């Protein structure tokens, strides 16, 4: 079990557990450094920080995961130590969360055309107070028996390039990196092998915008892929970070919190860079 997990989701976006519960679970797992990185939302940071005060052995890093679209797929930017109280930063994230609503409605309309009848109100109930995302639609599909597994929704219907997929309001990866930098945060490219095409070309582009790290340790990486990302981090002077991308969803693609072996040095490097930035 790793002592570090820098990529975890809560009910503030599409995770199953409340931020407070995640903190307690992390403490029970003897995780020493934790970051909750909800999609386009920082609403879980304050309750998580408050809960973390009860566990002196746990250091909490405020984070966010910003979703961006690219022609080949999706690129996500993790932002650590962001100024989550900043009005401008929260306003930018709110704009993207609102675009998720229109996107989700569009997907439900497309699913209806495929003979899959999903009730919008049920999707809202599943999302609760969190930002609506595709996992909430997938859960609604699973509940009604249209699919046999959570991942089938993405593979056949709502994944990139699938018949019910709808694009959202666009922000380029470089713009997302710049947004994190303006918020005095540390921007990191998440799961680089999901960007499609050549990850190195993406790294070169984002480095110019202020990219500081790359998620080299990730649940779906092979040993060879992790080694390649570590070499790339070294080549471009980036911090090699990592995490489980834990959602708490009963899905074969989900990984347990702390299950990805992330060196403590990765977290220490983030702390050092954040301190220098301030």
C-alpha cells in the first residue's frame, strides 16, 4: 500500500464517497499524503481539509482535475495547491460544470435515439450536489439494466467516439495549465496515455504553458509505460507524480485508494515547488 495518493475523487464530482469519508479512509490505510482532485470542482477541498485536522500523520494537498478536449480524445490537467478560494478560479470552474449539464442532457437525448430511456431526474439524484458527469449516466443505465457493467457504458455508448458521446465546452490543455498557474497552483498532466497520439508532443506544448509535472505512476500503466513517463519527466525537468484515480465505484477499472505505488519523493517535490512558487 502506497503512502501517497495524489489523484482521488469525491462526491464533489463523480466519486462515491464524501470528502470527509475519503480522508478517514486514507488515514485508515496509513496514507501520509492525499490530494482530492475532483473534476472541475474544488467544493470538496474545505471539508476534506477540516477532516484532515483530526489526523496529524496525514498531509492534505488541495487539488482539482480540469477536463479538456482534444481531437484524439481527452487531456486532463491536475492542479495542486490551487487557490480554491479565488473568485476568478471558482467562476472558471463553474462555467465548465454548467457545460457538463448541457452535455449530459445531450447524451441522454442521443441514448433515447438508441432505445435507451434514461430519466434526467434520476441522473441528477445520482450526482447529488456533485458536478454531473458521464459516470452518473452510466450508473443510471446500469440501474435500468441497459448495460451489464459500468465500463460497458463508456465502451459502447458514451465514451469518446461512441454513438451517444457529446463534446462539451472546450478549453485547450494549454489554457487549463495557464488557469492553474494563475491560481498559484502546480499543473500536472494526468494519465498521459489517454491523450491519444504522442504524449511527448503534448508535454512539449504544455511545458511552454507552465506544466510542472506528469502523472507517471497510474493504475492502468504497464511497467514499460511508467518507465517511459519517468524518462520523459527527467528529460523535460518535470515532477513525476501519481495516484489511483479512485472513485469508489464498483468497476473493474477503478483502483483502491493507495493501490498505486507512488514514491514519497513525488509528494515532497510538489511541496517544495509550491513553497518556492509562494
